C-alpha cells in the first residue's frame, strides 16, 4: 500500500509541475505534506520535515556561497579572457554558440561540482545568447546534458556512491566506463550541433520576416539587450587578475581533491574575494544586494526539495519503493541483473534521489547477481549509465541554481531536455553493452 502511495505522490508531483498549475516550490512542499498525512505520519510530520531540511542545509549553504564566490570573481573580471575566446569562436553563429556551450561545460565540469560549472557557463555565454536572440532554454539543455555526462568521472558523485554502496574499488568501476563516457560526450556534441543548426535556421527565418515586415516597437533578434553584461565596469579589477586566479585555484584544487569540505572552501573564498577586491563595506553590501536575486530563490528551492526528500525517507516511502522494485527481480534472473539495473536506473534516478537508488535498491540487485557470478563492479557501472538523464531530475539541486541564473521555468526546459538526456544515456548504455562494461546475460 505504501509503495502505491509513493508512486501516486511522484505522479502527482510531476503532473502538477509539468502542467504549470503550481510553482515547483509549492509542489515540492505541498504534495509530500498531503501524502504524508494520507500515510498516517501526521503526528511525526514536524520532525520528518525538520530532518529533511537539515539534510539539505549543507547543500543550500554550499550553493549560496558558491554563487556569491563565482559572481564576485566574475564582477572583478576573472573570466573575461575565457569569455573573449569563446565569443571569438562563436562568431555570432548560433550553432557555434551552442557547441561552445557543450565544450565549455564538458571541460569545466571535470571538477565534479555542478553549481560552479553552471555559474561559469552562464556567466560566459548568457550575454551571447541574449544578444543574438537565441533561446536560453538551449543553454540550459546543453549545459545539463554535458554536465550529466561529465559526472561519470571517478570523483563524481554517482560513481563514488555506487562503489561505496557495493563496497568495491572506484577505479574498478570507472575504468571500463572510459569508452562509454567518451561516446556520451560525442553524443552531447552531436546533439548540440543539431540543436544549434535548428536555432540558426529559426533565427534566419525570423530575421527574414522582420526585414520584410518589421513590427512597430520591436527590435531584430540580434539587437543587443541592455544590461546583459554580467558585471558593471566600475567593479572590474584587472590589476588583481593574478591574485583572483590564485584564489580561484586555491578553492578549486582542494575541492577537486576532496580534501576540504566544499562549504568551508566557498565560505572562506567568498570572504577573501570580498576583502581582496572590494574592501569598502558599502561596495560589499552592494554586491550582496546585486547577487541576492540569483542566490536566494535557489536556496529556497533547495530547502523545499529537503521537505520532499525528507517525507520520502521519514515516512518509509523510499524504503518501501526500493523493496518492492527489488522483489520484481526473479530469483533465477541474476545474470540479467546488470542490464535490468541499467534499465531501472533510467526512471528511478529521475524520480527519486540518487541515495535511495544506490543505497536502497542497488545492494539488493547486486546480491541477486552475485549468486550467478556477476561481479558487483558490473552492477555498479550499470547503475550510473543514466546520469545524463538524471541531470534533468527535479531532485538535483544544482539544476535549480541553473534555472535561477537563467530566470527559466523548469517545465520550459524539461520538455526539450529530457529527450536529449535520454538519448545520451542510451548511447552510454549501448556502448557499455558493446564493450562489456555492462555485461549482457
């Protein structure tokens, strides 16, 4: 009964969000509270919600200070050379701009931190998209599928979680995934080229219509949008470029190495960046007000997501769903578990948190496979192939940071993004099957 109630809650949440009847925040908070009451957890609801919010509090703090840190460095002009190179490559060609989005995201996302990746990509390319009249949905779609593919690196969260859940070596899990990941990156670039080509055709047709019959009071798509520049000129600090670069590396190096808590890195980095570039308290207050519209809505969404996941865990819904799904695997089908795990990962990692799948479902599936001599490493690899699709999941906190930076609604992006993420994940799975990274039964 609890499993069916869980499925009904997930369906209600996705239905309300995709229909546009309520905002994502309302759905993330309202839907789980209603279903928690239906599950008879009303007496414990306060503690359940509190535990859920406490769970995401470190993530909320991380994203809040990551936004401030990179925004301050952007204002100081640290990323100006990178932006210049990308704009020269793009040459005001929509297809080149979309390709540049994919390439930049694949390169920047090697640090494994989606928040910093999205901040840098948006800062570099959003002005170009707006100036050319391109749809910002394309920036979001391409950046997300590229970041989702990059997270398959051995220090990325999914690989580490899958290896930890099955108590296997991370290198043993990742090594056979190198070729599938490269195939996924190639698929990202191919889809980016297709989307960019379509956008080039759309803008060309639009310009032709505007040239024939310009509408009163409208500008052509290529007209520059006032206020697109991410930083005001009086905030630039070109003389501190080297010092800011050293600061950025000092924060990113231990972040990649995993030696220091990310929250501490970005909290300290934000303070140093403010004192280094803008020692005047009035200017510091101005910067905080300037970037509050980007930081605060995302933080609210993360806390709302904490309510959603807290109810899933605290009411036993997540455990019930995991147990029910594991029971669907026949006892004599252990040899097919890797493929079944990969196929289950497509829908499950989209609608529930990764931790629920990796630490709840995966050990049960791996145990069934072990009876038939299937190594746990193969099951772990199968569990992560759907990451390009998972990157579009409403359970991914960094995704809402990206949407906040672009002032874009979730449903405006997900309709185009999910098919792209599904296609890239399918390519990764197909190549994993061909290379034996995920063994066939």
